[in-house]
């Protein structure tokens, strides 16, 4: 029955993205179905957002992303890919603009439609601004680590379970097995990073993995650099990333110059040899120093300036997301998890989502007569509590303008509280990246007992909820906007196109679109 449900969801999505002939690639991350599309204009955004299973849509560079939520996306994606593969005789793709022409009217039918349209416009503007060389590079780096998130989560939860059993003194014989299961992936994560890096930079993935495997090979302890023996794993994921990127470059260089008759012998050999030597005698040492510096800097930041650092990080994380700069944090998180067992930054950044939740509740209470927007909040709020914030951001706070700012204030308050406890000696970390909100509880770790860590994180969430709610309720709307958005809908006027704007209670809804932070 569940399989039929997921296939039905995939079948409902496929024609709305232009059919199988318009889909060039199908992947997924923690919460989103990520599609490559031949022609973006063939997508019916409003119809997609109206599907019950769809929490929102996001465009990020060349990827069109449909937010389905954790768990569901992993089940819908293979069904969607299967449908695309099965469509050997797919119907012709409609001409550009056909989907838009099929819409009943250009006039939004409700405030939620107006805000969704504005959210799409903001996403489009952000996408065009984010296509800078730096941000495109950061996006490629993120694409290396995103496929690793499910394994990080699974192993992180198993590690947490093992730690809980050790603390309770239960199942002593089982804890060693759980440790082996949870640690195996982390011991070899450099290999997976190398594989994905080579794939992303145009090389042969297995050659990238082979070069990255040098970093974790125990035999490197016999190699001396600057008079000091190397340590297996030195440099970690950063070294693996650099080594595999170099391998991809060497391989491409060889492909252009080595004769085809000997290419199969010469190119792989030179790729592994050259990049392997550079890795041993340069990258491992340099990347090791950088990784150690990242850990030291993170510890110092939260130990000495915890409250201030948490306030800034929690408040600015969503603007960083809007700028596309948050992707630079992914290798930092992974490096901290690899070196320390957890990242102390993620719980602080997760407070940004708590501010969004509090903001959304305040919006719903302030706009009691706006049934369409309240419906949007009700449908998106559960996902927001679990850390999937896109529907609330792009459907509610960001299009409204000022509530996005007050939501960031809530995130700053929660981050500041978690940072304050770090200053007082209680570090709260996460053993994996990806989940946020309440979904992060099973992955919490730190330098105190699990109960204490969970309590601090919970207090941070409550602070984010409360301050986000209060700031939005008190300062989220000026009088004119509040009156405009809270107008009583005129159901009788909805039947005529001329009266449609009056029926929504919104003519030019909300404050001016905020400039990109």
C-alpha cells in the first residue's frame, strides 16, 4: 500500500515537471527530490505546490528541487526514476509556456498563492545572483558531501545508541558491535569523499577513491614528511577532497595527451602515482594542519565568545542560505565530526529554524481572517518543527518581508543561549549533518551526559520559538500591511475575475520584497 502511495506521488509530479522527456537527471538529498530539467518553462509550479505530498519547491542553480520531507523523499525518488525510465514512448513535451497557459487565471486566488508567487520570484532573483564562480564552486563542494548524509545520520544514531547503553551499563556485549558498525563508515569516509570528488570534477570516481584511500591506509605511518612520520587519517576529508580533485585534473590532462592504444594502462597509473605522491608529501600535512586549525577555532569561538558567536551564527544562518554561502560550512561540519566526534556548530545553526517556527505561529495568530495563509502555515508547521524549513521560509516569512527578519531574531536568541552554555562548559554537538529541529535530538552528543545536552538544546529551541514568536507578533507587521492582509475575504466576489483581488483581501500584499541580505 505504501509503495503504491509513493508511486502515485511520483506519477503526480512527473507531468507537472514537463514529463519524462524534460527530465535529464534524478537524485535526492535529505528532504528534496532534485531534478535536472531540459526546459524550466515547462514546469507548473503552482500545481506542484498544490500537491498534498509537496512541501515546497526550490531552485538552486541548475537543479529544480521538490521538497517532500525526510523519509518520504527516499521512497518517492526511486519510483520517480522508474517512471522516467519506463516512459520510452512518453507523450510529446508541451511547448514552452503551456503549463502556465493552462492555469485558470493570472490573478492569484488567495494570499497564499500571492506569497508563493513572490517566494518564487525571490528564489529566481537569488538564483541569478548566486551564479558567481565562488558560489558555483561551493555548490559543487556541497554536492560532494550531500550524498554522504544518510550514512552519517545512520551511523550517528547507532553511535548515540551505543553511548546510551554504555552510560546505562546495559548490553555490554552488544556495545562493541555497535561501535564497530557506527565507526566503520567514519574510518573510511575519506574514500567516499574522494570517490564523489572525482565524479564531481570530471574524473573517474574509483580513481579518486583510490587516491583518497592512501590517507587512511595504516602504512602511511612509515612515511616521513619534514622529518615527522605521517599519521593514518591525517588531513581527513579535506585531504581526500584535495587529493581526488588533483587526481581528476591529472586524469583529464592524461586523456588529452596519452595515445588511445596505451591510455588504459598509462592514464590510471600516472593519475594514482602523481596525485598519490603529492598527497603523501604535501596534501596530508597541509590538510592536517587546516583540520586541526578548524577544530581549535571552533572550540575557541564557543568557549570564549559563545553567547555572542551563537547569537551571530543563529541570526545570520538563513541569510547565509539565501546567499548560497552556507555550503562552505559542510566540509567544516564533516571535519569536526571526523576529528572530534561531533560538530558544535550545527546545533547553534539549527536555531534559525526554531525562529522560523515561532514566526509562523505569530503570523497565523496575527492574520486570523486570512484563511489561505493560515492554511499554508498549518500545513508547513509540522515539517518546520522537524527541521524542514523551506515551506515556511518561501511560503510565509520571506515573501512577507519583515517576518523573515523577526524570525532571524528568534534564531539569534536560540543560538545565543546554546552558545552561552558552551561558555559555561556544556558543549552541544551533533554526530551528523542534515537533520535539524526536533529531528536532531537522536544525533546529539557533547562533553556532558545525554540528558544535559538534550536539555540545553531543547532550551535553545524554546528560546528560538518564543523570541521568534514575540518579535513577529509585536514587530512583524505595520498597521497598513496588517489591515490589508487581515481583510475579510469576500467569497461572493470570487466568481468574477474583476473582483478576484478583492476576494483575497490583498491587492499589493505585504511590505516590499526584502533585498537579499
